[in-house]
């Protein structure tokens, strides 16, 4: 695995954690988030586990549905200690 692959995995992991935490803080289920974003519930689950590479458009739809911004969803990507 290359350094770029590891960096990508780290970003996806942090993004997934942030999406899950924000979703739960708002009291949404994965199904509700899926309905709000037009992204399937299975993909929401994969996103929260850092197992899918999202498009910018998908990230923006998630951020909008969670009433937040992309920078907030990407918090922690500079800190590899997490």
C-alpha cells in the first residue's frame, strides 16, 4: 500500500466518523440521511465506515443534509493520531 493509499484511507475514515457523529447528534437514522441526500442507506453505511470514495457532489449533499459544511466534515484529516 502506498503513502497516497494510506492518506486516502485516513481521509475516508475521518470523514466517515464525522458523518456518523453529526448524523447521530441530529438524531437521524441512516435511512433518514439516505432519504435527505438521495444516497442509498447501504452507501451511507459504507461512507460512515470509510469504505467508499465519495464524490464532491455526494459530500456536499451530505453536508447540506446535516446542516454543516465540508470543512467541518473533513475535520481531523491533518491529525493522523486519531
